[in-house]
C-alpha cells in the first residue's frame, strides 16, 4: 500500500465518519420539514427552531446533568415554535414563507438571549454506540462511533414512511397536503392537521438542534448552526418528499460538510475556508437540477406554496 | 352624506396597520422584558436617549441607517415583483470584498475615480449575485428565498477564503483583512456633520427606486409581474428580463452597501462585513410594506434601536441579542397585521 493510498483511505474514512456525524441533524430537520410539507405547508423557520433547540437542549442538559432531558426539552421547545407557526399561518392573508423568515430570526434571537450564560459551562454528552469495535484500526473505530440519535433518526424515517403509506393518519396528512378542498369534503379539519404536522416537524427540528449542542460539535455557541435548518428545506425537495430518501440526501449533505475537516486531517489546508461552501453549493446545484418551470416538481404535495 | 371612498380607507390603512403592528410588537416586547425581570420603561428610555435623544445620538443613528437603507431596498425591490429575496447579506459581503480588492489593486486614481471604481465593482458583483437569483427563478423555477439564502452562505465562505487567502494583507494579524485603503479612497463625512456620505447615497437610492417603481413604464411592468405573472406573460412583457434586471438592481444596491461599509467605516474588507445588515433589511422592507420611500423613516427607527444596543447592554445587563428578539417580535407582529387588511373600516371610525 503506497503513501498516497493511505491518504486517500484516511480521507474516505474521515468522510464516512463525518457524514454520519454531520448528517444526523439533517435527518431530523428534514424529516420534520417533510412531515410539515406533506401537509401542504412550508416552515422556513426550522433554522430558528434548530438553534433554539440547540440552546435549550444544552441548557437543560447542564442544569439536570442529563443529556436526554436536554433532548426532551429541545423537542418541547420545537413543538412550541411549530404550534405558533401553525397557528399564525391559519390566519387569512398571512404568508407561511414570510412567517418562517420571521420565526427564524426570532428563534435565533431568543436562543442567543437566553443562551448567553451557557456558552462557558460543559453539559453532558449524548452516548455513542461503538459500531467499529471489530476493527483494530483506530480510524475505523473513530469513523463508526455512531450516536444513538443517528440510529433513532433512521428508524424514524422508516416509521414515517410507513405512516404515510399504510395508516389513516398518513393518508389524512397526504390528502390535506394534496388538496385542501378534497380534505374539507371528507370532513377533515385542514387547519388542525397542518397545525399538528407543523408542531411535530418543529419537535424533530428541536431534536436535531439538541444533537448539535450535545454531541457534535458538542457545545453551545452562537455559531452552532450553519444553515442546516434551511438546507433541510432544499433537501426535502431533493428527496422528493420521501422520508427514506431523506436519509440518503442527509448522508450526502453530511459528506459534503465533512469534506473540509477530512482534508484538513491529512494536512491539506489550502482552500479550507472555501470547503465550507461545499454543502451550500451542492444544495444549490441539486435545487437547480430538480426544479422546473414547465411542470410541478414530481411528487410535490399539491398545496405547497413553494412549488406552485 | 356620501360614503367614504375606499381609496381613502386604503390610504389610512397603509399607515395605520404597520404603525399599529409596530406598537403591538413593542408592547409584546415590553411584556417579554417584564418576564425576564427588566424594566420596559428603562429600556425604551435608553433607546430614546441613545438613538434619538441628542445631536450626537442622531448622528450615530443616521450613520448606521446608511447600509440599512440599501439592504432594505435589496428586499423591497424584488418583493414588488412577487419575489421574496432574503439573501442580501451575501451581496453586501461580496460588494465589500470587491471594493476592497479594487482599492488594493488599482491604486493612485485619485478620490473621485477611485471611489467610483470601487462603487462600480461592488455594484457589479452584488448585482450579479442577486441577479442570478432572479434568473434562476425564471429559467429553472428555483425558489428564490432558498437560493438567495444559500448564496449568502456561499458568499460568506467566499469572503473568508479571499480575506484569509489571496486578498489578505500580511500585516493584518488578528483580524484578516484586505490592505487598508489609501486615504483618497475613503468616503468622508458630510461637512458640518459626523455622518458619512453613505446616508445621502442611501436616501438617493430610495428616491431613485421609488420613481423607478411607481412612475416609470419599467416599474409598472414590474408591478404587473408582481400582481399576476400570467397576465404579464400574456401581455408579452419580458418577465424573465424584468425579474433578473430588478433583482440585479436590488443586489447592486446591497453591493453598494458593502462598499460604503468598507470605504466609509472599516477602511478595508474583513469579516465585519457580515454584520447582519441584510437580515435587518428584511424586517425594514416588510415594515415599510415594500414602499421605497417608507423605507427611509423605518430604517432610521431600526438604526436607532441598533445604536442603543451598546448602552442597553451596559446599563441593563442585557445580552446583545436583545435587539434581535425585539426585531423578531416586531416582524411577527407586522406579518400578523396583514390579516386585518381590508377588514378595518378606519375612515368611518374616524368620523363617528
């Protein structure tokens, strides 16, 4: 095995490990957004929910010394944000995209406001599962130390896919998302379904935020999120509103995000700052490739304002 | 007596709704302050004192308003075509870097040509950046809100790359920057005031945009696109060119804001360019209901709040994010107020 060969393997392993670590918040936020968008509404405010989730999760984990209490708190905070978004959007003439932007700013503002005292202290971490125990190579072991939330996220994706496919709840969400008129004719309360779907989506985004502050990078500061909540919206379009596809899309985005640190680990620091742009460039390219002016995006929920 | 004309109702509403929403937003924020155990009276008193109380505070406020005016135009102009562009921050940042790079590499032009050159390069880069958003929307149907925000993140990464790498002045140790501009390339103060010329440029840009949108055929076409895009297409309007062109204009203004920050405030391009002006601009544009002239007073008001931030942090022991919370609450309040459009009969209320 040559010297360059080893370097390539190190980068590849670091990227796989990085992809798993970086993708977890993407999985949660995109599943949340997927759920919300399938009900026909778009929540651009998940970025704010994510940041507030990161802050509240960290703060509660520090105060109670339990990382799981932090995750629960983040989910609750996310639910509150989701409920608020769902309630406001119910009012006539209120634009769900604009409210999303406002909630993004408010969520970040509140998180920075209440999070100031928690920048220094150290909160407990979420546990990891050493899936790389069989290997003698420390790189492989490091790459395969998988967080519990990653496993939970994948299970959740399959659960939501099953929910959409084979349950009454899933059918109701899909009908509301595809045609509110049809839903009303069936006697379904469109607003209530969307309220609950947005609340559930907010809860998942909150958990995604808690992962950021409690596992990777694993501390709370004001630069904790780098737009994951926003990229999730594009990711859901790329995943064609399919929860299982969200996993693959999230892994892809995670790998793009892990590129810079992986290159740096083998001493390539040229263009380090530029590599930060990789996930956004990838998102934009995918968005351009999957959008179209002549037809509605394939598989898109009919009521979604973003694809009309 | 004849019924009050609807036009009057709408006129009054256009003032009363945003003002009412602003008042409600400030009241809700007062409740928030009380919840965290601070005095709203002290807060608003300090805002008034630090933002608008003395000649000195007015100068501080007005100097801060300059980039906000241009950042708000970057949101309001596309909004008139029905586009929600929120990534002005990216154009500001790249405009600043373009100005810094110009100042670094093209030296000795003298004041007029030098400042003009920096402004033109900033406007071109900013215009290209946001013009791309409009073109992508028309050509490929890419959602402009998401693409513009993604481009803002890309722009900030690009700025960090350039300022840390190819454009870095080796002498800037703690804060990587481009080389300091020569004195002739700096925008100075308005004579007799402690305010740089950026304020005048910002106000002129607002007036120019107002005339363009409200009084010219191009602006009329743009408003038709915003009102009903199908109708505009049937009428044979060049919808794609209008979208790309007005977005480019909006981005050009944002780029100019970055250039002014570099030339009048920082003296070189560095990380301070990503100071959140683009995001405050979103709120200003929505508060002004995308009216180019209304942007002027609203930007001054918000600049006053930002100018008081330091004093509030020191005196009331509140974090710097306090102003962000206030802005978020006011933003939501203004959006909720939209729901009352056309539902209030204000002129009748006035008479009774």
